[in-house]
């Protein structure tokens, strides 16, 4: 089933043949907080074929219970549609995030989804680049590209956002592709080449 894209698409219904490769892995994953016509333009334009995590339903915040590390390793104990974020990241080759820049970081929705992805790593620690970080759970190493949007962003907010994403890339064992700033999501015309 996972080697037959057409059958998978017909049975699964949540992944399309474009966004999975021949082994059933997600190739592109888009997490965004964009609403309305701009959201539709993103997922049919620059990110056509990506699996999409959008702000279209309630996402409960991480409660810090360690359940995804101890009780149900790799899966969040909160069952609201975001419990498998760690596993989704493990199958991702390219992670795209489009978020409003809020005080130099992600919007509340995007931050909640990233927090709920903590099962992507182990609770155990390793020293990496002279710093203590969680040990990786999966072999996957995805490329990360982030677009922040917002008008009148200060230089300090942009610098904070870049540092924030760089730290996330280290923690999640990503290859940081780029951090971009645009006034509005409609300014994003294409995803970086594969």
C-alpha cells in the first residue's frame, strides 16, 4: 500500500500523491497560521502538494506532562489532531513554516504546534556544539525554511526571530535553509527549489 501512491491516496484521503514519495514518506510539510484567501493561495501556489498543518481547529498547548517521552513514546497524550507531530516531522524532508512575527517569534498557533512536536526528540541529553540539547529520536534530517510576515517589524524583532529559528534548527536537527521576512503572506510566491 505505501509503495502505491494511487492506492494510498484513495485509501488515506489525507495525503495526496504529490506530497508523498515512493516509500510513503511526506516530502514537504507546511505549518502556517494564514487565514482566508491568502491561505488558499499558499497551499495551491507556492506549497502545492505539501501536507498542511493550518490553524483550522483547536490546538491545545503542550502541558509538559512528559507523556510523549514516557507514557506514549513519540506520540502526544492529548488527542486533538496534533498528537502525531513528532512522527510527521520524522517523515518530512522539507519543513516550511509561515507565521506572523510576534515579538520576534512564532504566532501562538505555530508555537503551539512546534511545542507539540517535542516528541520528535528524546528526553535524554547530549552535548552538541558545546551546548546541552535533547538527543534525536529519528534519523531524519529535514531542511527548514521560515517566512515571518508582518508590517513595521523592527530590526530587533528580525534579529530575535533569526536567532529563535536557528535555535529551533539545532534542537530539531534541521538544516536551516533560510529565514525570510515579508509584509504579508501573499508576498510569498514560491518555495525554495528542492
